[in-house]
C-alpha cells in the first residue's frame, strides 16, 4: 500500500509499504479521509515537543483525524465491525494505570497517540490498524468528510462544554482556525451568542459565514460582557488576554498551544474569581460530536477547503495552500487518490 511518511525535518516521502495485519483485538481499516492539522505541521518542521522529549522519532507516519471502513478483523473482534464505517479515539492508554481505570486514558503517561506519539502509525496511508476498543461507528448521515472532522470536533465540543454557558449567554472565541470555528458552531447550536476574535480578515470572513454574531480584530472588539472566553489560538499572549476579557466569576477555556510559553498572571485569576480550564484531546467529546453532526445541528464540512492526494501533503505541511482551495481552514487527504498526470 502507499503511505506518506516524514523522514526528517522538512523531508517526506510517499512509499510502498507492507499493508498492516490485524492482531488479536485489532482491526484494519481502509482509510477514506484524513485531516491535516497544525500539530502535523510542527512535526514536519521538527518543532513538535514530542520530537525533543523522545516521545516521537522519525520516520513518522502522520494522520490522527481520520475515518475509514473496517476491512479485516483480528481474533476476538466482534464480526459486526466488518464493513462498517468508523472513526476512533486517537489517544490509546495503557489500560492499567489509575488514569486509564478512571476514564482518563487520554492523559495516560504511557499512552500512544495515533500518528504522533510512541511510533503509532497514523492514517496518512491507504490502510491503518487500531484496537477495536477505540472504534466509534459512523452513521450514514455522517459522510467521510464529516467523519474526518470528528476528532477536531471532539476537542471543540469539550471546550464549549467546559465554558458552562447557558442559552443566550455570550461567548468570545479567540482564534478562527478549525478548532475555534468548530467551537463557535457548537456554541451557536446550543443557543449562545458567539463572537470570534482573529487577526486577518479572510479568516474572520469565514467566521461570519457561520452565524456568529460578530467577528473582530482586537482593535475592533466591542466593549461587551463576555460570559466565557475560549482561547483556540497559538499566540502566547492570548491566555492573558482571555482572562482580562472574561467577566468576573466565569470561565476561560484554554485549548490552543503556542510554541513559546504563555505568560498568565494568576493574581488576575484570583482577583476576578475566574476559573481557567485546560482541554487536552477529543476523547471525551467524540461521541457527542458524532451525534451533533448526525443530527444536522452542526455541519463541519463547510470548513474543509480542499481534498488532496498523498503526494500533495508535503506542500501543505510546508505551509503552501493549494491554489484551488476554498476559504475554509481545513485540508483533507484521500489516501486512495492517485497523483494527477501531466495535463
């Protein structure tokens, strides 16, 4: 089968590799769609933290936002999975530690992360193998494009839930990337008044297309009461800004990560009686994201700008946006798509 692999900082290859075989308790999936995200770009650049702590080493097969169809089963797997469309949890805990046994496997110190951590091959290939216990079935109403948006959707949904907003309350989302826009869409779906803060007009224009009440640069931001603030940006100043803006006694949710350390004066948290909540991974939000996609309450497909083949991934990871891409922030990959021949 064909697979995309990073072989070093800024270096990748699409190569033919042996297809995976399902071990006992595992399945093989034919991959239909894979999302490319900022973490993948950090891996490509060589700046991702796991590369410096030894939790990841080249070569790396990326791809943690995925969906596909179960094509073969290992011993002991329920036969009903064969032929089913599915996505699954990216975080695979050891299953033995206290965190795993209390439902927090996504924080397990010894966890694998598909396509990112402890050499677990990701979905940027025609096939992938995962434990059957991590699978989540996709209903027919969630197509392949939406299916590959379940993982970022789970992250965004967790952020909205952590904000603890009621219907009619006002949310500010900092950062109109995929996670920020999905958070805005989930919050709109539950009846919140949502505003988005960003740096560029093209990204804010995308936000305006998704029923937000306002999309602003910092200079334009109106002086309103913010009942919660979600920081989904990658700027080190954003957490402090979020705490400054949120109303006293409410919540700031931190889901974005910057390369440089963020500075946050905890005295401000105390004096405003503000709670700051960190969100790591989509795991507890995956089922909820599928349900909201299936019901039609949120349609994530509007955020997908283009679907490419494996040979086109390198340019995206290097920061080059396809000429034919739409306005959304997300790029998808279809591993079965063959390279285009000369015109």
